[in-house]
C-alpha cells in the first residue's frame, strides 16, 4: 500500500471509530496514531492489515436476541437506546462523534459481538454501497440528530457570528440528509427522530417542511409528529419534538401515550436526601449523611452577579433571570450550558444561604436515569451531556407504543419476501 493510501486508511478508521479506539485496538499510544494520520511516520504492515480488517467490519454473525433491532445515531450518552432496550430492543450500531460522550456511553453499555461503534456518520454514507456495507439492516432507526442549527439559541448564536443555520449549516444542519440516506437504502420498518421544539417553527416553518417532504414524499413513510413535555415523568419542564415514521400503513396514534399528570414528580424526588438514606458518591456527596459537597454552592460573587442581573432585567420588563427551586417545585429545562453558572436550575438552601447547583447525579435523575448509570467524566462534561440528553423514561413510553407496529411491519415484510421468493 502506498504512503498516501495508508494515510487515507488511517483517516477513514479514525472518522469511523475515533483515535482513542483505534489506538486501543492496535495497542499503541494515540499520539502514534496521530503521527500516522499526519504522515509523519510509516504505519507498520501488521497495523495496516488490522486497520483494513476493521474498516471492512460492521457486525458479526452473532444471533439477534431482541424482539426487534435498532441503530442509535447521534447517540450522545445513550438515553434513546435505554428507552428502546427497556422494550426488548437490541442495538446493532451506535454513532457518536464526541469522544467524551462515547466514554460515558461505553461505560454504560457493554461491548457485544454483533454491535459496532462508529464515530462519524458521514464516513459511512458516501454511497449506497457503503451504507449497505457498514450499516446493518435494522428494524428501527433512532436519531437525535444535531439540534443546534434549529434551536432558538443556536440560530441566535450563528446569526451573531454571521454564519448560516438550518440546512445551510454544513457542519450540522445537513446531517439530517445522512440519516435520510440510511433510511432510503436500508428501509427500516420504522424510525424515531428527536429534536428541539423550535424545529417545527424554524425559518417560518420552511425547515420542518423540507424534513416532512423528505420523509413522506421522497422516502414514502407515514409520519406522526408531536411536541411532548416530559414534565410529570421527571420534575422538569422539557419540551421536545418527536417524529415517528412507519414504512406502511399502521393504526399508530400518539393518543396511546400513557403519561402521568404534570405534577406527578417534584424536585424532592431527584435531589440528594442528605439524611443518610443514600450512599455517598464520588465527589457529589460527603460524610455518612451524604450531604451535598459544598463545592456546588454558589460563591458570593456569582450569586450577587446573578441577583443583580435578574433585577436589571425585571426593571426592563424582561423575564431573564435565575430559576430557584425547592423540594416541591418543577425545574426549568436543563441545558448544555448548565456548567457555566447553573442559573436555570438553582437549588434553594433557605433564606440568607447561597443556593447551589445540581450535582451531576441529580442531573442524571432529572433526565430519567437510575443511580446505576455511571458518570465517568468531569462535572463540566457531565452537565453538557445531560443537558443534551433525552428523558429516558419518556423514550421508553414512546418505544412501548411503537413496538407493536414495528413487529407487525416486520411480519408483513417477511411474509411479502417469502411470497416473492416462493410465489
């Protein structure tokens, strides 16, 4: 293999699996892989052969044990996967770009022989043949495709930088079409797409119109979409849009959702008890009573700044300011920026005491994760990851009402194939 060919093979492998995973697979240091990538050193022949084998692999012949299969695109830390696994689904492929999110994902989902982890969706969607080669056939495609180009905050940020947003955003907006290509080629019986509520109204509805036309008119799927607030499943006001699609007629209806009343959960259900009823955890809580670590209490400087900021905007008639919650309250939406000052959800510690941030464990609970969910990253990374995540218990309920229709379409497709072969 030429030096240029070796360099391209290294880059392809890194795009699909990430530099750290390649280094681990080849038992070398990530800096060694970086030198290969930059063409500074020659890749040994044995490592080239291993990379060639890795680039050809997407899943083994291991038997499928779930009631249905799915792939998990833009997976984050696996919130959507957990919801579908709770309904006996089996994940065959995961795609996630962020290395820190992958670290959390891999800490919570065991490596299985018929599952592969891909870093970059664009590296496996250059052609229809490549999709068939690297993306396994599956029953449900799951994708929380990047929402920044469509969100209110994301649009404001890109406008301020003089950059494009929506489908014109080359970095993220067009990734929807990579998902559409996989749906077109692999033709799964169903899919679930998730995004921010603002997707429906972005660019005066033009963005959603293109998405809807692509899924319905171009791909021929029957779609059902709904904005759902997870409030009640968790003590958080969190609205997201969900788009369900089926390859054929079904009697699916969002009316089958069984959601609790909006006041079903309160902050006391997710806050550390601080009375000794839970085990101390890492740096989140201390001593035998599991008191929240004082490091989460806001400094005088930050607390004074947030109060002054809120006062200034109140005087202007604006609604900007911090969100202070007690045990019997419901919080605002947890965002990926929570690590900056925690202002949208501050836990009251009583009069004359500075409030505190949520701990990462409390953020996990606020997103529907149980306490067995491992958090192997720093607080800053954890706040970003949970702020970008879905409410897993809501996904489980969506998976529950989708499942019978997925199984029916699977059976119908199998019968049609048998008729075609034996007819």
